[in-house]
């Protein structure tokens, strides 16, 4: 029969190494993870050659998830309260037994009922159905720096989908496309202009 060890596997590491840094290793043994980060979003933006040369502010129409305006992202119907999660008793984490080379050990993971919040919603919000978010279409102003070219990817922090349960917003990634100009062609940092002239102008010279 294998050895029986009834404790967190990281207790072994702490007893061997005497360190205190394992409390946050991989999210085990420390505070429960509070909140989930919102998803990152992507959008394409076309700008003129003049805007690429001088820089500009452009508006981007974006569909994204924001906090529900009924429950303010709490998931709960206004006027109701959250209660302590019965699965983890408010800890946000649960322990499970598993077999390893060390025998039977206890591992710690995020509670599947409350997803780490430590609380349970008795009456979900009637608008977002307890999801905490809703989809809206918004205009986002983006500052485009001078000198950009097609294919450049810009990161706009915190302008992606809203986080859940206090988590941070995701980021917005903008892919730029410089529109074709009627007169000029860009070659890296140079502008090329093709001028048509007649034989007389070539022979005699011209302005």
C-alpha cells in the first residue's frame, strides 16, 4: 500500500525547502482567484495616407461586452443578496484527493460552483440572466501615431470585453490598413509620384 499523506502537496515542498513562495504557485494554497479577465477583441481600421503621415484620432465601431446596466455586473437581481457558497463554504477553493508517486495527496482548485468568488447568487439578474454582462455597440476613439503603415497592430488597453466578478477588462487590438492614394505611392518612408510628360517637355525642358 502506498504512503498516506493527508495535506496539500505544497506542504511537502514547504517542509523540504522551508520557503514561503509556494502559497501562490499555480494558484494553489493562497487566496482564491477573484474575477475573470474579459476577452481580448480585434478590429480593422482603414486610414488615409495623410492620416498615416500626421497621426490622427479615428473612431472604431465595436461590438463588445460591458457590465450589465441592471445589476452593474454583480449577476444578482437588484435588491437581492449573495449568500455563502455551500460547496466551498466561502473559501472559493475546494480540495480533492488524488493519487501520485507520493501516495494519496490533497490538491486545491477553484470551486466549480462559485468559480472562486466564494458566493452563490440566489436570484440571478433578469436582464443578463446572471452572466454579469451584456453586448452593446460602441464607438471607441483610437489615437493613431504618425508614420504607421498597413499591417501595423496597435494595442488599446482595457477596451476589450468587460471582466467578470471584478476581473480586469480585456484589450483591443487594432489592425491598420492605409488606403490607396490617388496621386502618391508609399515605399517605406518615401513617397513616389509618377509624372507623365510629353516629348516637347522632355526635349525643351519644362516646369
